[in-house]
C-alpha cells in the first residue's frame, strides 16, 4: 500500500496543531477545529494551511522530531 505524500506531510504537521493547543497558543484550538471541520473536503495540506500550520516549512517537522526525541528520552529513563 502506498501512502500519499500529502498524508505523510499532514501526519507530521498535526503535531504542530497539538503543540499549539498544549502550549495554550491563542487561536490554536480554533485552528484545530478548522482542520477537523474540513474533513475530506480539502487536501490535508490545504486544511493544515487553513488551520495556520505551514507544512512545507521546517518548523512542523522540527516540532515532530522534538516530540519524538522527548518520547525516546522518557522511554530511556524508564529502562
């Protein structure tokens, strides 16, 4: 099964949506609702842009890797 490139990019950038909500950024919750409300009416990258996340910029990917690194650190601490 081949995963569309837009879906892979959207998966990485949804961390940016979640991070904004968790950090209490103004408008992040509204952006997340906007993304969810788009459903399948928009391509994932377009829905993310509408929510204020710019998936072609490095920030969402860097946030995803930072989240992953944090999880790895937590797992290592438990071992």
